[in-house]
C-alpha cells in the first residue's frame, strides 16, 4: 500500500547557509545614504551651493569610475548596489566646500579604482575607500584641502582658533556653522548615527568607545584639560564623529566580533587623540583609522572564539616568518638611511650655513661682513630659555650677528629668533635691525606651515609690513598693526612673537 506524503511535511536538505534574510547590499547602502543626508543637508545650508557642487561631483565621479571599470574588465555591473554612491558621498563630506571640482573627482576615482576595484570589489578592500581617497587628496593637494571658508571668507577651523587662544561658540561647532569640511555638523552626524543604530547598520562598540577614548586622551594630555566646552569642541570638530560613526564602522574593514570592535574602537580613539595632541598633520582621525584597519586581521585572529570541543593541531612555535622578513627589511632600511645621513650630513650642514648667511645678507644688505662672536656671550646668557619669560609666547633667541660695512663700522644687526607657536612646529627667522633700531628685513630660515595658509607668511605681502618698524609689533585683523594672513592665525602670531622678541633683545642688549 503506497504512503501519501504531504508536500508541506517534506524536509529540505541543502548546504549552508541555512539562515536567510531579505537584507541586501543595496538596502544596507541605502540606509547609509539616508543616515548621511542630515549632515549633507546641513553642510549645504551652512556652506551654500559650492558644497552641493562638491557632493554631486564626487558621487558622479565615483559611480562613473565603477561603471567604466566593470565595462573595461567585462565584469558584472555593480554600480547598482549603491556602494559607489556611499563612497562618493562620504568623500565629499570630508572635503572643504571651496575646493576646485577636479579635487573631489580625482579623489573619487582614486578611491573606487585603487582602493576598491583593484582589490577585487566590494567586500575585498582592506581600507575604507573614501578614507584613503581623502588621505590621497591631503598628500596631493595639501593647500586646497586645508583652505576653509564660510560665507566666502577664508578663516581658521574651530580647533585652530581654540589652539590659538581664541573664543569659539560650542553651539556653532555643533551645528556646523564654522569653517571646516562639508560634513562638519555634529548634529547631522549624530542623527545619522542614531538612525544606523536603530536600523542595526552598525553596533555601538566602535563609535562609542572610539569617541570616549579620544575625549579621555585629549582631556588628559591636551592643553585644555577636561574643560567641558573645550572637550565639546574637540569632539564635535575635527572629524572624530564622522570617522567613528561612518568610517571606522565599515563592516568590510573592522573586526567581526564585539570584543574585537571594542579593541579596534579603543585603538582608533587613542591614535586620533595622540595625533590631535602631538601631531602636526592636517588630519588625525583619517590616519588613525587607516592604521587601525591594518591591524584588523591580527585583532580578529586574537578575538574570534574557537568552536566548542575544537582542538587545534600543535604547531611549531617560533617567530612568524612574515614578521621576521619585515624586521629584516626595517633593519636594512634603517642602516641604509643611517649610512646615507653619515655621507651627506657635512653637505647638509654646509648648505644650512650658506642658507643662514644668505638670510643675513637679505635682511642686512648694507653689511659687507658679519661677526658672529661679538654678541655671543649675551645670547649664551639666556641659557636657551624662553625669551622674556613667556611675554613673547614660546620665543627663543638663537644668534645675534653684527653686520660690518667696508670700514669696519656697525652697519646693522641680524638676530635669529625662533617661535614655537607655529601651527606645524617651530618658525625660525632672521630679523635685520638697523643701528637706529628699525627693522630692515625679515627672512625665514625654517617654516613648515600649511601650504596655502601658513606659508603665505613667507610672501612679501606679509613680511614687508615689518620693514621700518621699531620698538614692538602687534598683530591685528583690521588695521593699526601687522595684518595677519587670513586663515593662518598660528603662523602670523608665531612670526610676530619672534620679531617682537628680536626687537626686545636689541633694545636690552645692543641699543646704545
């Protein structure tokens, strides 16, 4: 007798995975796009049509790059999964609204081709494409990438203003109504982050821990301590929110376990804080995330749990071969660099001396020779300490040179002064002073400020303002003194402090 089996009672046997979901790549990417819209809209509202143009150019370039790549390589078109749109939008939010449109285009092309497609496409890239695209643009177009403006007026970012001792309204930073990147609205980013959490597009571990560890590091080691307003500005400005919520959480490039994500978030926060407090680069968060991405395989190896009752085969212990190779490469490279330095240090010293002498002649053109010994005792008496007890910022007097004319009379003086108040470190210059105490010229011997901003100080439009002044100089924004370079408060102040210290040294030790 035949047995009748109902269809609904049959068991389906298939290979894994057995758990299926209606969730698709396109749906995930659409959620990311929706979450980025608040920051994008506020960026356009605050920065105007230029911001919208940058966003459009970046997205179009990203999508077009992926389409062309798939056509050329005869692969299935993947632009429809919206991942290229996410890359273009994320990249645009990391850019100033004032950049020329070719910059977001080049950045998007680099991000899609070199960071995504050449690695095999979505899911195979080892770093966030938009993040690497931003770093590429910072290296290739530093001047444009660090030039910020709002309402058409170039100005410093809130972080730069705080570091310069200026007052910044926390509410303006929170709403994105200050100079910075298009996606600098903390309000918009937090709304987007909350949406992603509700949609389970991200988990809390990476954004929460990275932001908290960043704030803790800056509070402990930063100049502002745990002042609530200062910490609020540090967190709301500078990219930590955008990076922690939308880039560090990239599921392709972050650890897969909860514990691994905690370690990853801590690493991102500490590195970002370290680079923010001690570094001189224009960006701290991007480099922190990229460096952390490189350690993700190691974090996963440590944190992925072993299956129950799994017994791993005993392996020979020893130093990993790859690590040994890297160590050898690092050793050989270090020895090669050391040898190169040894061979070239005398030539470098000679070139530095020639540059110093050239600066002496530039700022004291009436001198035929220079005497570096006559005033050396007065410089040595300063014992390398900050000059004036901090009255001129972090200013130091390095040398005091007497310029002699053809008859051996004093034709002028050259005082080498350094200010540690520069945006990217020390600013050193030779200040020429005539026998009557007026400035005859100014020449930088060390300046490594931001291209397009701080480096504008090395142009005649700024330096020529000091000629003929005596006694003391003061920085101003609206006339009546030395007009600072727009958007370069640090560099302008460092120069003014060093010149003021040189004038005071002349008055105290040389003037008769």
